[in-house]
């Protein structure tokens, strides 16, 4: 409702302009993850958006957008201190979402080889380019049937099958000259 006196109309207009400017500033803000939700707040984060006079402004719980939430699910857990962009279509943080992460001085880019797809979690790295896939991990486990079409090269300290050494150091017992079969590997 528009006030009927000019001074009140001016005050109302100043208030409305200030509110529009405040909401415009809140449409996209940078911040850092301050708290990671658990339990009923799992998948949500509190984000430190600013600091003024030694006092921090931390958001309420905010959901993070995902790269895939249907048949293909891609869920990225955010880390405390990670720099993120917080977006709000209305400029009101009650409908805000965490959009994307941004590299920062505290969390610098690590893809030095400029591999087109580089995924790193701890010390584990998945690097995919147009003609190769490299997995670097302390342990890699594949569950399910495996088919390999092409050459296989193995370099390592041991190779076992059902707890039997079938690597380059295995030996056979029951060796008989001629066409007979040997026993299974000894170790």
C-alpha cells in the first residue's frame, strides 16, 4: 500500500530500493563451509559468508546442488573450509543453494597434467583423458565379473589367485619330462 503523504512515500521508496539492493547482493555470494551436517541435516552445510568487525555471518543449513540426482547420481561431499558459491534466485538466503566450489589459496588446483577429467579424494586419483584411464590408489577393489580385451601387463611384488602364488616367483611340483601335466603351484 502506498502511503498518502510525500515524506512517507519517499521513506517507503528508500526502503524498497535498499531491499532490492540487499537482495541483489545476496543472489550470489562466496563463502567457506563452516559446518557439515549430520543426521537430519546430512547433505546440508552452514556457510560462513562474511566477517564484519570480528563477527562472522554464518548461514543456516543450506543444501548443495548435485551434478546428477536422477538415474545417475553424482554426490560430492563438501569439506570444511572449502570455498563455495551460494546462490539464491530471490536474494533471500532462506531459498539459497550451494552451487559450485571454487579453488582458493587454501585449496589450490592440483591437476598439473591438465587431464580432462581429474577426480581426487585423499590420495586416490582417477584421471581420464581421451585414450586412457589411470587409477592411483593404495587399494583397488573390483566387485563383479571382469573381462579384458587386449594385452595385460602386470608389474608388482606378487600375483595370487585363490591364495596361490601365480606370479613370476611361483614354482611347480611333480614336474615330469614329456607331455604330462605338472601339479598346481606350490605357493
